[in-house]
């Protein structure tokens, strides 16, 4: 396969616009407030089939998440905040059911900043949530992928070994490791490669030095610090052959689709090199 795809969002992105980028594969993000009805699944399934478009992953996002800076992420994202765990567990199971109706065999999310202390109550709670989601996904024949970035590669690997579920996998996002300042992405990919089931091709620059809690800056693909040519070559070296899904998050819709189109073109050139 090894061809460009895109990360796009239900209730925000037009499938015709996505298809106009010349891609056949992608990952669908589900906003926290989107109703996950059978009717909505049927509409998406029909539209995707009509467009000749294949989803490789359905991503769960959650109401109340805030990516403004590292403290906000730690406080609000994923499975870590205690006050939202029950609702987010239910929501993730519902996303798995929705993905099953679409015939998609992988779901994914950010679980948040899992404590590095394996005895911490939050660590234990998140571990059990991930086990429950993985077990539920397995009943649909799905993998459950954790996205990289909010912890170093070795910490993520240790957590996944502790969860101990055969369908637990990784959605590798090289830019997140830079944006969060958690590790050099090429080395992380080499560490995590056996568990990588899908990738984001996203770019960014490291956090500004001397600014506690600051995130790095996301950039258009090829214009940040990832080194996208080296990233693609490393994916090839470790045997990854899935779609290379361009992700670009910016509030300006025109800018976003322009950057997605340029990213697709860049990846197509690199994939053929």
C-alpha cells in the first residue's frame, strides 16, 4: 500500500473535498459530541463506498479536551482525568461499535499523560480502561491503537506490555514527540516499530526553550523538525507498508486543505523515490 492518505474529521470535513486530494485511504476522527447512531453509520458507509474511500482507523476524541499547553493536556486529555473516565470509557466503546458498523478494523485515541509510576492509582485506572477497550475492540476483530507523543517511547512500550493485550497497537505520530518534547521521532519509531499499525505524517518544531509547559509548534509537512524524508525511509526500513496519513490541524480551513494537499504531494514523491 504505502501511499498517501489523510486524517480528517466527521462534522468538519467534506468527504468530497478529502477525495479531491487524490487519496483513497484515511483516518476518520469522531468529535466528542457527534451522535453515534446506526443511521449516521449507514450514511458514512454509503458515502465512503460511493467515493471509493477506505478508512483504516476511526479516532475517538472527547468533549472537554484542551491542547493549549502541556498542563492543559495533562489535566483534560484522554483517560487520565478521573472525573471523565466513566463517560470516556463509554464513549470509546461506542466509537468501537460505530467503527464496526463501518467495517473498520482499528480504533485509536490519545489516552493522555499516564503516570510513569506503575503503582500510582491513575496508572492502574488507565491500565484497566485500556484493557476494557482492547477487549471490547477484540470482539469486533479490531485493534486498539494508542497515539504517540505524551510519553517517551520506552515508557509507552512498558505501559503496553503491562496492559498485556494482543490487539493493543500504536498509531505513530512523529510530530507529537517533538511537540511534547518527549523524544527524537526516528529513534522512537525504531523502538516501537513492531507495534505500529498506522501512522500520522505530521510535522512540527520543538517547544521553545525556557518556557515551562509550552508545546511545540505544528508546521506543514516538510517544514518542521521531523525530517519527513528520513521518517518515510525509516518506515520503509522497518517494514511498515500502510497508508501515510497526512495530518494538519489549524483553524483556517483553506490553509489546512492547502497544507494537506502539499503534504500528499510530498509523500507521493517520497514514496516513489
